[in-house]
C-alpha cells in the first residue's frame, strides 16, 4: 500500500493497511472460488430481507423523531 496522504491518524492508517492486506489476500483466491464465497455470504432469505427493511424503517423513524425535537 502507498503511504496515506489524506490522513495522519495512526489508527486510521493501520485500518487502511489492514483492509489493503485483506484485499490482497482475497485477490490470491481464484475468481471462481471468490464468487462462490460471495454467493454463500450474501445469500438472504426473503424473510430476513423483510426483517432488515423493517429494522431500517424503525431506525429512520427514530432518527427523524430526534431531529425534529432538537
């Protein structure tokens, strides 16, 4: 990874390096295997998706309520 030029925060730089290293490791895996892993990790049942949208909607209502009070 090139030296970070947009931040001097050592914690942020360490996290950027970690993300870079993980990406580099992932690139070593054959594309076909990476795609299979992605499909397994990103599969979501319709029920789970509905629950996720319901949770997001509830959070958005909470945030709107707090911002209108302030």
